[in-house]
C-alpha cells in the first residue's frame, strides 16, 4: 500500500496587513498547484482525498481537472484550528507564534490561546488515520511494534492536506511518539510530496518513509515554505 502526502501550495495568509481566515492560494501557490498536476497527471491513484480548507482544495483542483475526477473531501485532514484571527492585524499572529516558541516543551502541548490544542489536534489526526485505514481494510495488529494488517496492499492513495496533518499522519504510520512541534520535526515545503509504503514483515506490514518533502517538480524560483 502506498500513501502519498501533498502539502498545499503557498497560501495568502495576509492581505492588506490583516490575517486571512481559510486563505486562498497566492499566485505562486497556483503555479505550484499546476506543477503538481504536471507531476502526477500520468500516475494512477485509487483515491485522491482533499482537506476541506480552501488552500488544499485549490492545490488539488488542477490535477483533478486534468484527470477528470470529482473532488472528494476528507474532513479529518483539516489543519490545526487557529484562534480565529481573520481580520486581525498580522502582527497579532506573529507575536502569538513567537511567544509559543519560547514555551517549555510540555507547555507547547497547549498550543495557541483560543485555538485547538496541539494535544487535541494530534489525537484528532491519529483517530482520523485509524478510521481512514480501517475503512480500507488496514488495521493495527495487536503487537508492541508499529505493524498493521493490510487486506489490499496494492492500493495507492493521494492525500492533499497540510504540514501539520501530513507530519502527524506520517509519524503515526511510522510508530513515532508525537511531539508538540511536528511542523518543525518534518519540514514540509509548499506543494511538497512525501510518501510512505507498506512492506511485508512476516504476516503483517510496516510502513516505510520512502520520500519526504520532495520539491523536485518545482523550479528553483517556485519553492517556498
């Protein structure tokens, strides 16, 4: 089984000095989305699932259009929820993130005041991964090691989502203990591609990370983080 994780293109987080809620892509982000479509247009995927947020949907749109496929939204792929800064001065968000980076490791689990805690976010994504896999015949084996029972190992699935959701999902599949800074542990650039593959370990399977944050499909001037 192969799962390909794509991060959305560059979003327009700030417009006229104010924070944008559920931002669309910038012009660069749209170019990155077209490059992704070029990269994947000749590849087969059994499923393509997309986060409900605008930046992910716009990233997937060119590829879906070229493949003639309908958009399929997977709500569990939504990124961590911010405190609702839309319309606030951009400096407010910048200051909040700066203050969070000064917190102790344990305090980082609380996340941003008024937003979804990192602990709740990690739990939400772990549950989302488990349910997503269970619906496709993949279940965690009763074992101390991170191994899975995979009914149809040949399936290939593309997920278009976010740095946080992709990082936490990859860590969970690999059996890594989560941290409150998954975005910094796996640095995924805009429109980057990461991939995990299942490999047989006796009668069960384990997931291997075979690609992380690949941006070779983007020109040097079209890369951003």
